[in-house]
C-alpha cells in the first residue's frame, strides 16, 4: 500500500512490475513455431508464476485486493490450461486475500474452487471448501441463511465420504442457525438425530446429554407440552438424563411455564448459572421461550 506521501511501497512497486510482465506474457502470442514446440504453454506457465510473484508482493504490502486479483488471474490461467487442481488452490489463495477486505469476492473464489473440486470428484475437499464459505457467511457477511445452506452441503459431502464426525459438526451448525432463524422443526430433527447416534455409541454417549438438552430447548419455543413429551422419549432412550442438571432445569422451567411463573423461570436460570454458565446460544433460546410468557428479560 502507499505510504502517507502517496508513494507506493517497494513491495507494491515490485508487485506492479511482476503484474505488468504477467499480463504481457498472458496476452502474448507464441506464433506457429512456438506453438509447435511448446512456446504457448511456456508463456502461460511464466505468466502464472509472475502473477503469483505479484500476489505475494502485494501481500507483503498488505494490498489484499491486488493480491487476491493476481492470484485469481493465476487461477484462471491454470483452469484454462487444464491444470484443475492448481487452479483450485490458487482460487483458495485469492479467497484468503479477499477475505480480509471483500467477503463477497472471497466467496466467489471459493465457489469457483468447489466447482472444480466436485468436477474432479474430490468431495472431501469440496466439503472443506463449503465449510469455509459457510464460515465467511457466518462471521463476515452475517448471512445465516447462506451459512446454513453451505454447512448443509458440507455435511452432505462428508456423509457421502463416510466422514461422520465432520458431518456431525456441520449439522450441529445447521441446527444452531436453524433455531436462530426460528426453524425449530429442522433444529429439533438434527439435535435429536445427533443425540440418538451419540447415545448408542459407548465412546460418544456422554455428549448425548447436550444435544437432548438443545432439542428440548427448541421444543420449549414451539410448545411446552411437546417439550414434556419429547423429554419422556429422551429418558426412555437415554435414562442417564434423569440425574443431569440440564434435565432438572428443563423440568423446573416447564413447570414455571405451565403456571405462568415468570419469577420462578428467572430464578431457576440464575441458580443453574451460579454453578455452570449457560452458553450464549442456550441463553438466547431460553429468552425466546420466556417471551412466550409475555416477558423479554431473563434478568
């Protein structure tokens, strides 16, 4: 980037030189003899290398847009010359630079990446890329609907590749954001599936409690009676819930909701929080449940 006087830094100046050379190589014609003996291919390879050198110079100068654009040009040349895997990597490099200043262009590059990966049958790689897209929508673009779509796609690909633990992490993100957008039916379905799967696995059964708790929380926001029935089902499937603090909290809160006891609802949460704090997501869901009682404040 330029300094206060408006003069470009040495790194940026070098990057501009590499960029000009790359563009000249990319636009140049190899001619008949050059084409016969591989001159055209050599020019493309040289242009790609120069674009990458330019991008790295721009990165050192913290000119992230220029770095992203240079990597993107290298990716396009790789793609057009049939080097799909390298094109995929360069689109990812472009996205990493764009992410710092332009989330929209970062996502565009990752979508190009995932298109190449799926075309090549690299579905585990595509799942990782969909996760990266979802994370940008989650943290930078603040678009939960798009985050849900890409976490779901990542989960689908992971499941297709029998990578259940990675698929579960993505599905739990889908459930969390589905609840945030009041799609409680979808959230409940996922939390229950994950809880049931964990309850049946001796190595994972401890985690079942958390997901039954989250599923029941979502039920609270739909219908307290449904929550009661759901908790009965959960106990049948996983009796260890009976003695958990989470289950006892839910029973107390349900009783308060039945009796429209707002103060009791608030006190139950305070008592629970004194020993182990509720995470922000659970707190927000309890807040929604409390609103159904005509109250918007948990404190």
